[in-house]
């Protein structure tokens, strides 16, 4: 009996390819896959036309195409037969899947995955409140800038950043962070993560030692590991990184001195000066991630770490991710004069450029004074939310937490072993996506949680505190 063609093909007149081509493709695929066996007969053109509801000429055309491919055999007076031609043995090569390089394996490893118990949820650390974003102001400014001709910068002339934004940042960094820099020293990137990757690639070789705070920012850890660096953990206290514990061999020193991530310490002037002296003595480059410096609520303002140096010790990193939104993909780095040329070439080579119109919109918003007014508004908003969360957690037995001085997240530590996993799971069940503190540690893991509070609702502090108290008071599973 010939094969039953409707089992392998159903005509579709809505498709762009003609019906004979559809039949040719369907039967060819079935024969090559072995679903129509070698030697099996196909129905005659008349019979095939009847069962498929096609014209006989369509069947004839499809069969002729199959015969031309050599996968059916047609003889006068006989039904066509499937003929799957065997490939020569020498041509039978098993498919080999591509494999990652050693560098690719490092880059594909994501240490962030260990931080969370769930893929979604509220109060993840590091996220601002999207509802506080000045959408109307941004839309008007962006539209205005997009309608203007930008000349060379619309091509590749402004690859390292729009001149207007770099000049605006020079003025802002001087007035707000005490930094005296030139526009040529500033590179605009898609954010701090891109800046970290760029610095790692151009300043280190695999195996070089990078010192970083412990616990510390997992995004920095990811960039450094992807570059093949050897990480050296340096403990932190309420005054930030303990400078005396720095390794002499460190080529880079990563630090968040304004608001240590994730525990919130702030490095004092004395320790800042000691760190700069240490970096000069051993020829290390400091990466100053000025994380959350826009949201300092308590204490006297202090200039950026880089402002106290000679201009050669630090690369300064900033972004609009917390002040506006991470999705804008706008960050900046200030490099020492000696690194301008190599950094610019590497910047272009790696493609770490940012959107031109977004840069120009940010420049206009900053220069107009609207940016500063927005910062004051969200600083008050985040301060009230951060302190509400702190007040709810400060009296929890078995929990150590410090009053936040700024930022958009609160770090807390547990005294009991195993409390971190149990409390994280309990909060995940209530819809919260908080991070494990232990995942941010390089040396001995510290148990705790990092909770974002930028989007905190009035009912959240009490719910979070109640869940943690209940979990810590319950007996641990054996």
C-alpha cells in the first residue's frame, strides 16, 4: 500500500509558497528524517490529487522536484518510490556543538544568581522607585534634543560622550563632589557595570590581584572574575574598608566610600587619606564607585575620595541609575590624565557607548536645576522609607542593623546560623525578593539580608519584621 500522504502534509493556501513547493518540502523532510522509509511507495499522481484535494499538475510538479533531488524514483507505469541516498562513510560526521573559550566561561558565570531565592518579587536591593521618575520632564527634554541636528556627534564623533554632558558633569562634580576634572577625562558609558568591565579589561591580566570590600558589590565581583582576576577580600567596618588589611600585590582596589555596599558604612577623611597614600606607595589604581552619594541624609558632606588625591590614584565612577532609572543606561567614569588615550581606544573597541539623545537630555536636566530638585525630592522620600524599615527591624532579637545614612537598601546581619536561608524564604513567600548577604561575601560568609526600600509601602516594614521574628523564633529544621 502506498503511504498515506495526509499524515505528512496538509495544503495551506494562505501560505506564500505555492502548493507544489509545500508538498515537495513536506515529503522531502519526511523521507530524509526516515518517517517515510527507503523503498516505500508513494501514491500515483491521480490518487494523491484525490486524497489531498489538489490538481494533478500540482502533484506532478512536486514529484518532479523530488525526483530532481534524487530522493524519489519514478518509472513508467509504476508508483514512485522513496530513495534515501546514503552518504559516503567519510562524509558522515557527527555534529559538534561549539564550546565556550576559557574567557567565555568566566564571562558566562553569574555570581548574582546565588543572591536570590526567587526570580521576581518586590524590594530587591539597588532599585529606585520608578513612580518617582520625572517622566513628563524627561519626555519633553528628550523630544527636544532628538529634534535637533547634532552633527558629528550623531555619527561616531561623540563616541566617548556628548560634549555638552561631559561639560555639565565637570561643573556638577566640582560643585557637589569636589572634583576638578576636564571634559576629556570623562567617558560616558551605559552604566557602572560597563565601566567596571572596561577598567578590568584594560588594567589587568588574568591572575592579577584586585582588592575589594568584603562583603561587597556583586556586580564588581562579576566583572573582575570575568576578566580572570584573583579577588582579595578586605574586611569592612562602620568606617568602610580597613586599609591596613590591603594586600601589597593588589593592582586595583575597588571601594564604595560614600555609602558602603551593602552594609552602609561611610569612610572618614582619615581613612580616605590613608588609602590614597597606600595606593601611591604600591602603584595601585583605586576604583571609586561613588555609590548612592546623591542620597546622604546624615552627617556633614564630604568630598569624593578622588578629590583628596593628586589626580593619578583614582578612577571615579558614577551613574544616573539610582537618581533616575537603571533603564536609561547612563553612567560616567573620570580617568586620570595619563589613561585618557588608552581608555578612549578601549572604550571604542568594546562598544561601551551610551545613547546620544539620552545623554543630551540628561545634560539639559542637570544644567537647568531640575535634576537637583528631583534629587532633593527623592532623597526625602527614600529617607522616610529607609528609616521606617530600620525602626521596624532595630529591635528584632538576633538581628544587627545600622541606621541607613543614605542609599536605597538596608543591610542586616543574623546571629544564628541558618537564619539567612529561612528568613529569605519566608520573605519570598510573602512576595519580597531580598538578597542574601552571604552571596556578597568573598571570605567567610556572613549571614544576613539586603533589602531594597525605595519602593517600600506603608505596610511593608511591619510585615517584614513580623516574618523575620516569626522565623527566628521557630525551631530550625534538623
